[in-house]
């Protein structure tokens, strides 16, 4: 009951802010162009997948991105911890 | 209390239980007509003859399967007699209702049940629909004597091909217990003991109910309902994407693009050249060029396979190099 009440207050505030924000949609012309671009990109992907082992490519790509993100997160975390004096981490 | 169950069947494999092969010394099968008694003719062959009977557990189940293969091209069996007998001894300990399954087309005949007192009862069978299938018959004897002989006789005139057979299956009741007999409690307890038990039970019940009520009230105070959280989160998420509009589009586009790229397939490697028009006249129509069919259809598939192998080696090498480089940078940072 208490948690639900707090959540109601928080979500009500968030909804109010979001309703105020209410940004316009992307113009349909741009959406059409982007869809057309996407069709060509996917077509290119299909052609590339003829010469490249696509599942292996996806696996290695996702793993590489994960490693990069993990490293950046680690650096960010250490940067934050270094700002706290009494923890004293080098 | 118990329940009698029955399940007429032909294929006995579904029966789970302990069966013992029982060798009936005087069990015989007589198939033929007046001109061709007893012997199996050249156009007929006994493909399978099994008999199972179990006494050890006391359940008087009896089972018989007689499969007759009919020679190719022969389409008429004029008469058949199938007999189950055991030296004039009772076939079942207690003969009640019996179920008989006959698997055949165009069969008509009679089951004759002979009892120890010499009385014979006849139960007509007929399956003249011309379609192979199992027909089940319920045989309820009127005689109180012990059953000593079952004889199935009749005419089968099928227009059948090779492999059709007459299947006969007898089954008696299977008796199972569906309720456990609970011994009655001793009612001779004195009144004080009964009163004490009642009070103990009552206090236990009240205590348990109170404990449950307090626990659930405490829980509802702090732990939100799962459905409530789920619905509110969904609502918030929907409102977020609706309100972000312009800003949300790149994320949605990238997500959709990634999904589509993940589904890329070499069999869809098709170049599509757009249509070229000049003042409404089609100069060059839209043309597709299927690379996959081109390579694999003209015997150049090995080139693609070799190329894919080479690129795989390069990819793995590049990945390992990247990992090494990342590790070195982390170690250098420290």
C-alpha cells in the first residue's frame, strides 16, 4: 500500500511531465525515406551474408560491442569512485 | 467400494501390467469351411497367434489375439471358427460381463458361450458396414454356470487385399480400487478427551487464521501487487514513447533495422534494379538479379563457400586481435 502510493505519486508526476512534453511525430516523408533506406541496407546485408558467415558475424559483432561497453562502464564507474575521497581508490 | 472399468481393445500394447504367457494345452483354432476343415489353406496363413492369461495376481483377465493373413488375390473366406477351451475347466474364476472386440469388415457371426452345466448361449455379432474397424460387443451371460468354452463362428466375406486380417480380442473386467478403505476411528474416547481435542483444534484454527491475516495485511502494506506494477509500468512506457515522438523515432528505427539485419539470409541476396521511365514510358523495367541462384545454380557454389570460409577466418582473427588490444589497454590503464 505504501509502495503503491509512492509509485502512484512518482508515475503521476512522470505522466504529467510527459504530457507537457508531447513532442511532435516525425514527418511521414522522412519516415518513408528512412524506410526506403532501410530496405537498401537490408538488401546490402543479404548480399554481404552471401560471402560472410552471418551468424558468426553477428555473434562476434555483438560480443565486441559488449566488450567495448563493459570497458567504458568500468572506466565510468572508476571515475565516479575516484571522486569520492574517503573511498581512496586509485 | 470399487469401480469396475473395462476397455475393449484389439491392440494389447496399451495394457500396463504383469502378464504371463499361458500355454493352453487344448486351445485350438479351427479356420476353414466344411470342405476345408481345420487346416490352414494355402491362401491363408496364421501370421500371429498369441495368448496371454494371468492368474498370479488374481485378476481374471484373459486375452487372445488371432491374426490371419490373407493371401494376395484371395478375397473370400467362407467360414471360420475360433474356439477357446481349457479341458472343460472354467475359463474364468467368476464369469461376468465380457467384452469382445472384432476387427474386420463385413463380418457376421455368433459367439457361443458354453457353461459347465452344458448350457450354451449364443450372442450374435454383425459388422456388415464393409469398413475395417473395431466393433465391440458386450456379452452378458444369463447362465449362472462356469464358462468353459467360447466359440466364435461366422462368415467373413471381405473384398480385401493382402495384409487384412481378422482380429479378435476378449477381455474381462479389470478390477481396481478407487477409494482407500479408511479404518474407522475408535469412538470410545471419553467426553473430556473429545472436549480437549476440540479446544486444541479451535485455538489452533483461530491462531492460524490470525497469523495469516496479519501476515497478508503486512505484506499488502509494503509489497505492491504484481499486476498493479506491471500495468502501471506499461502505461508509463506507452506514454513515454508517445510523448517523445520525434526523439523516439531514431531509437525505434535502429531497433527495427537491427532486427531486420539479424534476419539477413544469403538466399535473399537479390539485387533489385529500379524501373526507369521516361515521360510515362517504361524504358527499363524493374529487374531482379538473384545472386544466390546465380552462384549455386551455375556450379560456382564452391567459390561462395571458399569466400565464406576465408571471411570467417578473418573475422575470428580480427576478433582475437581486438580482444588482445582491449586487454592490453586495460592493463596499461592500471
